[in-house]
C-alpha cells in the first residue's frame, strides 16, 4: 500500500483482530500485514501499550511445548475500537469526497 496509515489505524486493526477471538502476536502481525507493511518488532510495543492502556489483556497457554501469549479485547478495548471505527468512517468519507469526487469533504 502506498498510503501512510498512521498509529490510530494500526491500533484499530490490532483491536479488531483481537475482537474476533483471543489471538497471539505472530498471528496478529500476519493479519495486519495483509493491510500494511509491519514487522513484529513494531507490533509488540503496540500490543504492550494497548495492554497498559487497558484495551487488551493477556494470558499464556502452552502450544507445542512452549508458552504462547494470547491477547484478548477488554471492555475498554471494545469502547476504544468503537470510537476508532467511527473516526475511520468519518475520515474515509472525507477522503472519498475529495479523492473520488463524491461531494464536499466538510
């Protein structure tokens, strides 16, 4: 993708991924990579920050003889995601109005 996507969109994608089902960091990275270029070293600080902000909670579960850390959306995370989704729709509509000549971008 050739467009700068920003931290708020990354937060929304991570929270959306965790909303579907509890999931682990590598899987989140793979899903977000379908939309934007991101490395695991970029994603893990985002996961830690969202956890610190109360948007995600974690638990460990054994997988193939190793512990895997899973991330689950909290109520605060669901509220944050709802706000980010509303912001995205407003932003997208303004971009579409200009880029696709669909009216006034106010």
